[in-house]
């Protein structure tokens, strides 16, 4: 059975909550809170599948607990060949609609650069209403976008659907 690592950077707990829901929805999953539990890039080695979670801040940037690990990844390019990776995170499409969940794409680029297999878990942008997102390509967002500020009532369904999608796409 594939071992799944759910790595989450979350300042206010929204993306962490999504990570906890995902942990429940997969059989062999472990949640790693980047703030307390992250031990270094070697930790990715323990898993076959990585679900990478981060809220978006600043000018479309990943949450602060991801800043150092992503910087190290860019410098050290650890070999993530063979790992299936998908991205999720919270944002705010109204107040920060000029960079809605852009962090997902910034992280995808870095994981891809390290040889990870990305492209899983893209979702339709339908049902969202924002100005711009780096994460958007050809009508899709490159991962699961959650907006607990404007669309909290959709979160549970979005997470459940995404988990089913990943199980199918990744053969889990
Ligand atoms: C100063 C500030 C900057 C933000 N920048 C963005 C942004 O660029 N894009 C976006 O989608 N959301 C942005 N947000 C919204 C947060 O991502 C959102 O509140 C999210 O739910 C936080 O999730 P977390 O609790 O997992 O950290 C910003 C929020 C604040 C307060």
C-alpha cells in the first residue's frame, strides 16, 4: 500500500484542517505540520505519495513555514523521482483575488524541478470567482483550492471529491 505524507503549512489553521480531513480519507496517511513536525527534506523519502498543503500569502507566496524548505529544495534539488505529488491550500478569492492560491503553482514548479511526478489533482476553476491565479492553466487550477472565508460551506465536499479524484488518478 502506498504511504502518503501530508505536509501542511498553515498560519490560521484552515489548510491544516484540510490536511486533517485528508488524513481521515486515506488509509495509510501521516500528517506533518511544517511548523512542528518537519525534520528536513529527507522526510519526503518516507513516502510514496506527497500531498503538499500551503495557504497563500503576500504576493501569491507559500505560507511562511514552507519558505526555508522550498529554498533548500531549489538549492539542493533532492531526488523526488517516482513520488506522486499533489497540491492543496487555502486562499481568499475576494480580498486577495489578484493572486488566488498562487502558492500552489509556485510549489508545483519546485517539486517538478526535483523530479517529482506532478499533474495530479487539478480541478476545474468553475465555482470560483477571482481575478488571477498563477495556479490556473487551461480552465483548471493545479490543485485543490479552498476558500474558508467566502465559500466555507463548500470545503467538506471539495475535499471529499478531491480525495476520490486522487485515489483514481494515482491508483491508490
Ligand atoms: C496579509 C494577507 C495576505 C494574503 N494573501 C493572499 C494571496 O495572495 N492569495 C490568496 O489566495 N489568499 C491570500 N490571503 C488569504 C489567506 O490565504 C487565507 O486567509 C487562508 O484561509 C489562510 O489559510 P491558513 O489558515 O491555512 O494559513 C492573504 C491573507 C492575508 C491576511
